[in-house]
């Protein structure tokens, strides 16, 4: 056993490395999510279907070029555990992992070619200070690692502080995020293809609100991608 292996063994006694999806101990060569969970995570395959259920969900509401989610989100499932680790347990690596998986899914997908910027859905500064980071930015970083697409987190800001969307009805969610985002440096986005990034797509209220602020920029193309979506 090398000194490094010995040191890691000691550290694991006090700070055990566990899978962010199932909570079981990680093996020596596993990182963030164990191999078993990586195999079992329920992928949607929506990135290859222009008229997938998520895209249809926005018909008549906002004009997205393409919409996808990497995984299906089920109550008490592995994906929910990952999202909770990211949003409430300070586990940034869970977000990076989700972003890497999402990045792999869109990297070769025809609908998601020619993207100029990844734009993570922003948090209000007050909430970001409470959480310590923006979970959507962590996902965007994972995507960028895989695809090389630049992150444009300066272009969209959340100007109004609102209550969390959790436990709100669909109608309440739309009212809660209406007109709370602002676009900055709009001239730099003229004629660009941007990909909005969020953690979970449920009603789509947040993505729709973001898109409505961006869609008046001349020549812009807007797509959206999330780590997960509700149900399958």
C-alpha cells in the first residue's frame, strides 16, 4: 500500500466516500456516483426527438428550438437523491456529474449543434448566498467540460427575490417567476444559439420566464436542457 492509499484509507474512516445516488460506499476507482447507479439511471433519450413530450409541453407558450432532459425524475428515486444532494446537501460534484451526463447526451445530437453559450437559470443573490452556489451553474460546468461550449452566466440575472417553487401549484409557479429575470449584455447574444440550463423541469414556468426575456434579442435561437424531468 502506498502512502497515498494509506492516507485515503484514514480519510475514509472520518469522511467516507459515498455514492450521491444511492448512499452506498464508493469503490476505490469510483467517483461521485457508483458504476451500478450510473448504469441504472433512467435516461430519457429526448435529445434525439424534436417533438418529444417536453418540446410539446411548450408549444404555443414559447418558441424553443429544442428541449431535452437527461434523466427521468421519480419520487424517492436515484435521480431525486442526486438532485437533493446538489440543492440541499452542498454536493457540487453531484451537479458536475449530472452536467457531464447531460453533456454526453447532447454532444452528438443534431438538434443541439452550434450552441454558442450555456446560460444557467440564475438564482437571486440572496438565495445563492444561502446555498453557497447556483446549482444550475454546476450543471452547466459539467456540460462545458464535455462539450467545450462556453458558459454565459452573465447574460441573465434574477432581479426579484421569490419564494421557492417547491410545493406550489402549476399556476402559482408561473405567477411566482413572471417577469423576475433581466437580460444583460443583450447585444452579445444577437444571432447566437443559447442553451438554457436548469436542474429539473416540472411545469416549465422558470424556463419559459427566462426564454421570454431572451426572445426579443434579434436573431437569437433558444434551446433548453435540464438534468431531469418529472415522470416517464
